[in-house]
C-alpha cells in the first residue's frame, strides 16, 4: 500500500501550495507543477514516477478535458472553427520551421532535428484549460478558439508522428507500423461518429442514467461515455483527451449536464487532476543539466516564442484584437503531456539520441510552467 503514502503526500502538498498560489495571485496549476518538481527526482526525491502515478494522471487529464467539453459552448466552437484551424496550422508550422535549425545548430542530425521540431509543434491545452477555467475564460471567444485549435493541433501532431515513425523508424529497426492510410481512415470515421454520439447516444445514456435506481446514475453513464470515447480515440492513434473532450460536449447537450458537472468536478479536482499536474513535474530531472543548460534555455525560449507568435498570428489573421490574439497564443504555448508522449515514442523508436532526451524533457516542462504565467498576463491585459 506504499502508493497510498505517495498519494497522501501529493494531496497535502498540492492543497497547501495551491492555497498559497491563490493567495499571491498566481494560477494554482503552477503550484501543483512545482510540487512535482520539488517532491520528485529533481529535488527531494520523495515521490517517483510509477504505474500508480501514471494511471491516476491519465484519469486526471481525461476528467479535466471532459469537464472542459462539458462547460464549452458548442455554438461558439462551431462559430470559431475557421480561426481554430488557422491558429492550429500556424501554431504547428512556425515552431517546426524554427526549432529545426536549433537542432542542427546544437549538433543533432537532420532526422533528429526534424523530430525535435515535431515534439515542440505539439500543444497540450490541459494546463491552459485549468487556468482559463480559473479565470472564467473557458467559454469566451478566445477560449473556444484555443479549444478548437487544440483538437486540430492534436490531429496534426499525431499525423506528423505517424509519418516520422513510419518513414524514419524503418531505418532504425523499429517494428512495422499500421499503414498511414488506414490510421487516417479510422480517425476520419471517429470524427464522423462523434455527430451520432452527440445526436443520439448521449441523450439515450442520459435518459437511462435518470432511470437507474442507483445514486448518481447520470454521472455514471457520462463517465462510461467519457472513458469509452477516450479509449477508442487512443486505440486509433489519437490522444485520449480528444475523446474525453467530445464526450463532455455530447453530455453538455443533454438535460443532465448540470448534474454531471456538479458531481464530476469534486472527484476530479480532489484527487485525479492534482496528480496529473504533479506527474508532469515528476518527469523533470536535474542530473547532468549543467552540460545541456544552453540547449535547454534556447529550446525553451524558441519553443515559447514560436508557439506564442505562430498561434497568435493565426488569431490576428482571423480578425481577433491584439490582446485576444495574445491570449490565444498564450493558450497554445503549453506542451505538457502531448510533447512528453511524442518524445517518449520517438526515443523508443530511436528517432532521438539519449544524449539530448533529458534536455528536451526539461525544456518541455519549462514551457509548460511558463504557459500559465503568459495566460494570466494576457487575461490581465484583456480585463484592463
């Protein structure tokens, strides 16, 4: 039962640090990320990344994105679909174009530099979702654009990763991959099926939940839909958070939306979501950091600026005001678990050398830490 001790330490630390963060006016997410760095291998080495932490963090990010979908306005998401696509495209192309030469400059091969650019082209808005929710911006014009862009960005990242592993992995002795055409077809079918989930399946499950003679029946049905869609998304090569997000949107269109929201938030924010944020910090290690310090600093700065400017430019081209564009760009800066997963897959497929792996992970975590500060600053400018 050692994992219970680790859970208690995490919950005590995140509660105290979250309270302190709120007192001094910074997003609570920052405090939770720092808890992972302090308690983990980077400093105190009290808590280590393990299967228990991994499972809880996976559930945490799925619940977080389900809540984001549940509290999103579908009309706004549809309205800002075009700017979302433009934001996602520029938010991928600009980092790829500028991270690639950085890799070459630090002695990476052309293949490694290309894969490095793919890692930092990814976006993980789970951090941004938590901050925007805290700032009451999740259901705004900018918030809806960030959420829509995140879905497109996620698909682009999966496509790029599939191509890299299929093409480059063949030269490194990795196992045969599923044909790209089949993967794309599966993903296309999945997105078409989302319409039927929203239109038919979610209302049926909501009605069934209200008829069950058990407590929180509607919430139980909603969780079945959430985890089911997340599992299928993961099965076909998409991120599980996409499935969870659209499950939340589907439930939001039913009459049980408020009841489910009231039931699921305490579960998520009391246990699973804090563990997810802490798990990101646990991935950071300071061993040998002095040798890669310049690479880490340059990667962090370039990765932050390229996503901020790329995604922000997409919003500006779509007619957003300058401050709104800044908020959209800031919302796309966080790389989080998406970049960590891509880096890990690439490392296992020998697409990136172990000499650079720790530095890349550190830079990913640092960009994730910077994102909430940028969002808070952008929100302050809008509300000024």
